[in-house]
């Protein structure tokens, strides 16, 4: 007899019916070397940091844009680093390669594969959230669905396909971008705290029992 287990998954419709996340944490747009130094000074004081990136969408086949924005979040502050204006200077690269600071992100390998086309970055200290949540039976892989399963709230994705290389970012873009990195951090911290009980989740999916006959 094959043992029955369970996974946690949620439909798009269920996510759409959830209340939206209300996000009002401080956001700093980092677009000068001086602001970058200030951001990294604060980020360096933390052992856990949320991570994400945004790239201007391309609607031409085979045309790939560079990463335009890097989001780094702590419990209290969110930094939006405009890579399209700053590139990845040595202090930022050192932060990304520092194994002593744990950075939590989603699809991290894809982010750095794009960045490596122009910058020699070897990330260290990163946690891939898609892999990490499997320990808690979560089978969905999008941040929106993972956050919905853990917290019962919806992250809006309306700004995802906007122009991240614009001369200035709108308040809506800033909130969207900061929320993604902040959400990665808070999902990780909540799961690490032991307060999430997968067995009690309303999003349990139990597969049918399968019977296997051993050969004699």
C-alpha cells in the first residue's frame, strides 16, 4: 500500500477572492551612489533580507532586457535599487556575495542568470523560496499563491508588466516592487517561526490512495 500524503495548493479564483495586502512600509528609491551607500549601510546590519528583481517586459521574441530594478527589504525598510541607472557597483556585488547575510527570494537563479549577462555576480547566502516551502507541503510556486496559502491575503500583480526603466517609478510601481521582496522575507520568517501548521491548512489536497501489488 502506498502511503497517502498531502500538499497545499490554491486556485486563482480562491486567491482573487482574498482581501488584498495593505502595504504601507517605508520605501526608498535608490538611484544615486550616495543613496546606495546609505541603503547598504542599513542592510548590512541585518541577518535576513528579502530579495526580488524587476525587468522591463519585452514583447518581441528573442529580445531580452537587462534587470532594471533590485528590491531588498528588511522588517522595517524597503530599498528599490535602480540597476538601469547604477549598474551593480562593487559594494552592491559584495553584499550579494556575502554568505553571512541570508537573502530570501523567488526564482533567484533566473534573476542572476539575466544579471550575469552584463555583471560578474556570484550570489551567496540565498534561500530559494520555491524550494524552501516544499518542506511545508506547499506545492504552488508563485509568490502570490504561496503568500495566499500562508497568510490568506492577495498580492496584486497589476504592475508586473509596466515599464521598470521609466525615468521615475510611480507610487504604484514602488509599492508593488517593495511588496514582493518584503513578502519573500515575511513568508520565510513566518514558516521558520513554527507558527504555520500545514496539517490544519484549509488548502490541503489529498491524493487518492494508490495500491501497488508487489511481485512475488
